[in-house]
């Protein structure tokens, strides 16, 4: 979260709505540790990373939905999910 904090404060100060994706827990092999964060602004601008690439697209799309709907979501990605491979989580972990 620290790596995106300055952007978050700046966007909020400008009155922008921002979707925040944060890794809250991991299990086994995961590409980023708990606390890794990604911000997505209403205009589609994104900063930060939650997976180093393996589920970035899915988190980006979900963050845009959260910005639009104004409803928080807790999402789990992992090898036991049917769509894990389709979003690129082939590393064997859960985030």
C-alpha cells in the first residue's frame, strides 16, 4: 500500500473516486505479499500492482466496477477457482 499512498492521497484530494485492490492474505506461492496494492481511477488510470501480472487484468476490471457501483468487494483468486488459469494464476498460490 505504501507504494501507491501518494497517488491515492493526491487523487482523493482532487475529488476523484478510486478503486483500491489490496492483497489481504496469501497462501503458498503468491506473486506479491499481503499489503501489495493497485489503484484504479474512474478515468482508467492505474498505478501499483497486486500480482506482478498474473491477475492484474481481473483486478483492474473489478476495481472499475467497484468505482462505478460504489460497492466494496472481497475477491479470492487461486488455483482452486475455476477461472484461476483463465486470469493467469498458474503459480500455485492463492491471493
